C-alpha cells in the first residue's frame, strides 16, 4: 500500500501503531484488527511511534471516548457521528449499534490512503475536506434530516496541531452550519506546546504542537453559544494500569491530555 502524508497527517501513524501493537497483546485493552492489518500492509516500523507514555495515553483516550460514545448512542440510537481528522481510526466498528450514521473526515491525502485501507461500509462515508471550511457540512446536514438526536463531532488528536485562531474558525464552522450539536475534543496542556520537541512520539514526526489550554473554558470562550459540559484527564484511565502512570498522574495531575465535551 502506497502512503504519502503531510507532516501533521503523519501523526495518524502514532495511534495506528499503538492500537496495532496493543491488539497483539494477550490482555489487550483495545482490539483493533484493522490497525494490525494496515500496519502490516504499510510495512511501517512501529518503534518510533509507540513509546510507553504515548501508548498508555492513546489507549486511555480510546477507552474513555469509546465509553462516552457508547453511552450517547445508547440514549440516542439514531445518532449521527462526525469523526473529524479521522486518520486511520476504526471506532465505528467498536461502537456501532446498527442504526447510527458515521462520517470520517480528513484532508485529501489521508482520505486517499484511508480508502485503500477501508472498504466501503453501510452507514459510513469518508469525506475529503478541510474542516476549517464548510464544504463538508452539506453532506452531514442532509444525513441529519429525519433524525431526532443532535450530531456528535469528535476531534481526537486535532486541536494541538491548530492555532487558537484556527480552533475558533473550526468552532464557527460548526456553530454556523449546525443548529445544535455535541463536540468531544481532545485538549492538551499549554506547557506541551513548548515541550513538544521532547514528546516521546511526536518528536519522531515533522509535526509541531501549535496550541494548548489549561481548561476547556478557554475553548468555550472562543465562540458565543459554545458551552463546556465536562472535562476529564487521561490520567483518570491511565493510572488504572501501571505504577508508572499512577506516579505520573500524582506528580503531574494537570499535564496530561484531556477529553472536553462541549455543546450548543
């Protein structure tokens, strides 16, 4: 399988490699057979993309988001989910209830590779587009017709590669195109912007962190009508599995990435 990705898009290989390696463990906390299949087809050396802290962070964020999304879908079986900056994510298979509609959106180079790795699936559509522009919104709005639940937008591994101005633009696109919705977005600490060159896996790509926050309230303030509902550190899940992660959570309680949920 040929793969050509931009600097930021290459970071999609990090969670892919981690999920592939985790799946091979006898006590795997996350199972993603598609990730192992793609890694094998690409012939990617996973070592630069799979280090302890990144591994535990990706597994924690995956477990946490899967759990939250399953709860949303349980309450709203006809949910429309929009997976922003989808990369090689295969979450649909883990949370599908047979009714939801799902959109995987990413830049054209990523979607081109994704289409080689993922077959067409019922109720799933891949869209090549720039999420800072509203060209992709019409397709999603059409899918919402006749559905009672609010659309759910996922932004995993995205905001840290955008400036605050770009995040504001993204929120404005959502707010101006969708009358209501839920956004679940990964947040990273502002300290990591300065220390990104020391990140255990991102430093092995050409990508750099462009923004960070101390609280989701900083995101909430960017666009009128966007409300922060709750926020949970990855430490909450990571510390369940190793002494090292437990020590990290104790010493640096606010340093890890977080899931923040917003609504409008």
